[in-house]
């Protein structure tokens, strides 16, 4: 049987071949990178590239050859001679001399014992590895051509429109009269017919649905690659990657060459006239698709992302004032020298070569990317089409948004009309909207100011501060100030008498609260969104400050925050700038202005830029333009979880509500009144604040805008909670079946005020069904839906189920459990 050793393919040959050829490939790539950056102006750049690349490759091989001592024997290795001698019955010495005589006879030499030495083992190994690599490369090229031929049959010629115009403009910009027929990533082919540029675009699934601006940037990037790609560098990268994909040294060098090509393409795209911020947005958006769950866009994403690191490209794109220069020539030659030295060291001690290479991540640059993209131009590109589309689809008359980052307002814009029929446009700096229940967090700041002054203790009994009336002592545990700010006071949500028709009918806070503070559960037992508790907190501000609630806000909050158009009552001079609230029923219907007895919880009015100042203060530890509105401890406490109904569910800060729904740890608060809606969203981790107001009572606009912004500014964050493993132990599902109701209703008389709306929890063999959606057991008292929503049940000391908990909402059990279906 013929073995590998008998034909010269020994392990030593393979190892030496891999080692030497991979080092040579690395140096070849360095040479290609050198000539690509420094020899473009030469009259014959390709010849220079080939010559220099070959020279560097030979130097790399020679540097190893000087340290390798090939065996001074004949054409057969010791093992091979031994096997052959045994087969012929001769000793190795006799067989060797016989073999030498044969060689001498074949050579026709007069020298009886002259032996023509064979090629050294490392040369044969090198040629072997390079040959295998060429075979792999040729196979890849054939496969690519087959795929290209298939794609061409599906190509869509574009002779007019933004795509063709983008190509023509780019070609004209760079004096290109013809474009070679080249294909990159199998996404684009650019033929020239009759002297006229006619782009042929391969449209992968989903690509044709993108916006024209984005398509233009992607195609310009492709064209830039066709204009700037270096043949030798591309061939060297392809060949060495095919041969030595296992070698981290080669892989890293090839990746660097591709990165330089990407940077060159990015530079040309910007030079054509694309704004750097727009192009950076395109890169980030595509990166999110590439790493997300939209596989139909992978061909397009691979096309524009290429093989380079996103962080490096974004830094270069956004810092467009600095040319995309390469390292200086001395640095490149130094790298070549270093690799030559390393090649010698590796040949002498190959085991010292580490097989691992640390991978780089874009996560470390996330905050910097966010900061770079937080500018008016980039944000307007994201938000303007979203606002127009959403407002048109949902018939929202007018809206405004403000975005803050750190201590600056980075974007504010109005859309639509504050008054539809007179076509008064919304102005983000002057148009006043109702902020609704976001008034609660304004009240929370006022209360914390009194805490900072030592006038109020969060853990004190609220009755210690009340003189005209007291909170009933229904339970042993008193209602404390902290309970008011975490929605855990346990008051009945009556809902009666809150609305009045005229401003003159609004009652003083104390008069309204006296008799309406009815306790239905022990404080701290479970949260319930509580308008009465926040109104009581506002009344405490009046009692301890000696001012009316509105006077206190104006003097201690709005004035130092420069919220000059904010207040509970709108001055007559600003009436013309106040938005009209609408409902839409085949036409926009103006809604009446609401007057309420619960001002601290409901009725502040403000512009979006005024609320931007408020957001800056909260994100900057209570400071605004050098003025300390809150102590850092109080500001941080408001944006820190103070209560949760369940450890695995989000809870409440001090008046703020935890909002992890967009994949980042955040706090927010929504507001709605008849004809108005608003949302305040703060991400302390990113020092990012978003505030929206609109004159329609709907939550669709903030959901769309915040989702879009977080997706762009914090790519890769998942808004879907992780699915837990199924609970394997048996669960008595009959315990959970029954009737539940949101505990925010009128308990004293469920038929009036905020009415109780019963909901059924049903059971089946898979788990529980709530609001028509199946949930599977993931714990003895926990169930989870396929969309990640967690349902947790709470039991009392007797083992009876008392609550169903979903996020901050508690559904209390109001009837005995029903039997299992089918029983």
C-alpha cells in the first residue's frame, strides 16, 4: 500500500508548508496594502503592485528558509527509505546507494555518485498549499459566475429615476466614462451599452421597498467600490483567505485591506454630495437589519456593510473634515519588517504562535455613535417621514417633539396644525399642549424639593402634615408620603367629581380631597395608578409652602427651568398659541377644554421645548444651567425603582414609571386628556430624553417615534423579553381560573365612576388564557406568552390566588375560581 510518506506528504511537509505559505501570504497582503495606498499615481501601477507584492512574498519565504535546514539526503525521507528497503530485502544503506546510482544513470552524468538534490520540503509544502488554495479560489469563482448568471436573468434595468441618476452623477463627479462589468457581493452589475451608463440592479427581497434616499446611498457605495477596488489587493485577499482562513494573522491582514476599500468607498459616497450624517444613519440602519431578525435584507446589508468594522467606518464618515488617510509609509514598512521578524521567530518556534485572535465589538462604541448621530439633520431624516406617515394614517392634526442629550436640546420640530380649519401650523417652541398625567411627575419634583429642604419626610405619615382633614385610619399601617409617589397608598379610585365645566367651578384641593380619600387596601400591598394620591401630594406642597400649587410651580420650578410658557392656567396672551384638541370621526371634531379638580395629577400645559428643559434637569441630576433644582440624590431616586409588584416585573420610581418596552432601561410617563396626548421618556444610561405632544388622545405616535429612535440610537437592543424555559413540574391550573379586574376602579360603588371591567382567566392543558392569549407555565405562579409578556399570580397566606400581575398593573380577583374547561 502506498502511504503519504512514500509520496512525500509527511506531517512535517504539511506543517512547514502551512507555516511558510501563510507567512508569505501575510506579507503579500501587506505589500498589496502598501501599493494600494501609495502607488496609485505611478504610470504602470499594476506592474509595480505585482512586482512589489512578489518581492515581499519572496522576502518572506527567504526569511524562513534561512532558519530551516532541509535534510541532506536523497529524494526519499528516512521513513520512505526504510519502507522501500524492507520491501526489496536490502539494507537502507544499500538501497540508498542503489537509488543514487539510478539517479546518476537517469541524469546521464559521468559522476558516478552525484545526486541531484530534490526541492526542499518547505518549498514543496508551500507549492502544495498554494495549489490547493488556487483550486479553492477557482471553485469559488466558478460558483460566483453561476450565481451571477442566475441573477442576471432576474435583473431589472433602470434607465431613469433616482437610481440611474445617482450612478450618472457619481460617474460625472469622478470623470468615469465607462464602468467595468464587475460584480460585488452578487448585488449589483453595471454594464455600459452604447456609451450610455445603464445600471442593472439586482433587487434582493425587501430591497426594492426601501426609501429612494437609502437605495441611492447603497448604490453609490457599490459604484465607489467599482471605481476604487484594487485588483491585486482583491486577488491577494481572495487567494490568501481561501488558502489560510485558519490563520489569524492572514485573516486579520485581509480584513484590514477590505476595511481600507470600504473606507475609500465611503469617502467617494460623501464626496458625491451625500451628507455624512445621512450616510451614517444608513449604515446603522443596515447594521441593525444585518444583526436583527430580518433575513430577507441580508444581501443588501452585506453589500453596504462589507467586511469592515462598523465603528471605524462611522468614525471616519462622521469626521468628514479629516481625510481618510492610511498609516504613513514608514508605519507600513515597519509592519512589513515586523512580520518578517515574526516569520523567522515562528519558524524557529512555531508552537509560540497563538491560534486565537481577540475579536472586536461595536458595543463599546454605542454611546459614541449615539452622540454622533444626535444632531438635527440626522434626527429630522428619521422623524419627519415617520411623523407624516403616522399622523396621516391615524388622523392626528398636529404634533411636536423635543429630544435632549445630556444638557442640550438637540432636536425640536412641530408637525401639522394646532388648529385645523384655520391651518395654524404647530411650532415646537411656542405651541402649548396639554400634558395630562405627566403633571404627576412635575408634582413629584415639587414634593422632592420640599424633601430636599427638610420640610417633608418621605417615610412620615401624611396625617402629620394635614390639619383640616385626615386620611382615615382604616388599616394599621399609615399612608406615608412615599406611598403617594409610588402609587401604593391604597386609595379607592372613585373617578366622580373630578371634571367641571368652567374654571370658576374648580374646587380648592383640600375641599375636593376631604371625603374622597377612601382606603380599600393596606398601603404598599400592591400598586394602583392613583390620581387621588398625587393630588394629595400636591396639597401637601400647598400646606408646607404656604403658596397655591400653581404659584409654587411657577416660582420654584417653571421659572428656574425657563419654562416660560408652562402653567396650569393658560394666560389670555398665549391663548392663540394653544393647540385645539381633536377627535376624528370622518372629520376633525374640536373637543371641549377640560377643567379638573385634580390639577397636580392632570392639568399642566406646556410647550415641548419647555418640557425639554424639564427632561434635561432630570437627566443631569437635578441641575439646569448651573441651577440646582433638585439634589442629585432626589433626582436619582425619582429615576430608580422604589416599588414593584413582583421582582420580575417593572415598577415605579417616585412618580416615574419604569418602561423597558423598547429594550433599554428607561423611565417614562404618559398623559392624555380629551383631545390631547403626550409622553415623556428618559433613558438615564444614555442621557437621552424624548418628549412628544399631540392634539389627539392616542398613544400610537409616541410608540412609533420612540421605537424608531431607540432602534437607531441603540441598535441591537431587543424589545422582546427573553422566553423562559417551560416549568416541568405539575401545576394545579384550577387555582388560577376565575374573574379578575384592574384594581383601578371604584370599589365603593362599582356601578359608578371608574367602573369595574371584569376579565376572565381561563385554563386549558397548555396553561392559562387571558384576554384571548395563551400563556405557558414557567414557574409555580408564573406564566409567559410567546411574545414574552409575563403573567404572575400572587397568593395569600391561605394559598388563595388574590392578584394577577402584569408589569405595573394588578388585576385583583373578584370572584371564586371557575372549574377547568370540560370538567
